[in-house]
């Protein structure tokens, strides 16, 4: 497995983002994640976007983090927000999400971030289980979906 930094608008990132949006639509029945995001959010020092490639060079997993500081939406100074964690269906159950998550945490820590935060939803029990088993605990809701009943927010000190 080869985990690489790529721009958020890289063709492989765009492809995986379309797949994760389709997954959100299937699980929640809406148009996907409407959180505003821009490629610059994931350009160091603002954050990073990673893609895991299999031995054949096929993109199979992704995830990113972006800087979030106190902003009136529930974030705190020093936050790194986890975004677009995704593993293609045929590669799930192999620990790829855990590897991408660890790489993102290491990168955010090295960038001086003090807390990793994330928002997920009740229709993603696999994600909730991953984060709980990786040391994340429920936290005060933040961000775009903070007022949505199905939203769940988690945090982990870095």
C-alpha cells in the first residue's frame, strides 16, 4: 500500500470524492455532504489530503484534514478537522481506513494541531466504530451539520 499526498482537486481525489458522495446519498437519501470545502483547505500548511493506492496504482482509500480554529461553529483553536475518509467497497475490512487515519493524525500533529475533530452520522456505524476504537470520544457538535439530529461529532487530543 502506497499512501501519497495529493491535491484535493487531483483526478483520483475527485473520483473518490464522487464515490463517497454517492455513498452518503445511498445512506442518507440526500445530495451528499454539503460542507463547503476548497482545494486550498488541504494544501499545507492549511491541511493535507491523502490517497492510498494498491500495488497496481489504483486509488482505494482517501482522507484529509484541514485547519479549523475557533470560528463560532464549535471549533476550538488548534483543531484539525478530518474530512472525506473513504475506502472503496471491495477493499473494506483490511485496515486501510485505520492506516490513513493514523497518517493524517501524524501529519496534523507535526503541523502543530492539538486536536483532531470529525463529524459523521448515525447511518455510518462502521465509521463510528473505527473512531471509537481509535481513541475518539463524543464532543460538542461543530461545523456545518451541528444542528442535524443524525450528526455525531468526535474529538481526539493529538
